[in-house]
């Protein structure tokens, strides 16, 4: 089995974005916004699951970065994961705070662009 830890690039880059991709439409929007930020070169997208899994090497690295977490809805799973692992200095947005409604906001190009433009 391949040692994936050696190839992991978690916590590289100075500006990081993570998304709670969730199973809902607004979760998909949060994921697409994070990916669009990475493609545009604004932030490097990293894996929120690494934090949830307690991978200490990555957590330590992330705590030293300019970090933005994007949650799809007010349940704020991404924020809760970071808080549970001792993160205190990070930016946080919730997609539904921008007028989108969970369950009736498809992850269209327009909805993703609207959230991106608010950032």
C-alpha cells in the first residue's frame, strides 16, 4: 500500500480555504466556491476531513495560515470541526447568510458566482 502521507500537500500555501461540502445543495455551493477560489489562485483548498480525523501534523500547519471555512448552512459543521480542534483565528462564512435557502438553492453557476462576489 502506498504511503500517502509523504505526498500530502495539506497546509501548503499561505491562504487556505476549506468547505463543509455536506449533502445538500448549499453544501455543494460551498464546495464549488472553495474550488473556484483555488482555481482563481485566491486560496488553496484543503481538506476539512483531515481536521475532523485529527491529523495533528496538518492541524498544526493549518493553525498557522490565513484560513477561511465555508459552511453551506447554519448547522456550521465546518466551524464546529475547527472549534473542536482548537482553532480560534479563522474567517467563517455561511452560504445561507447570502439569501440562499437550503433545499431550494441549486448549485448553479449563478449561485456560486453570487457567493464568490460577496467574498
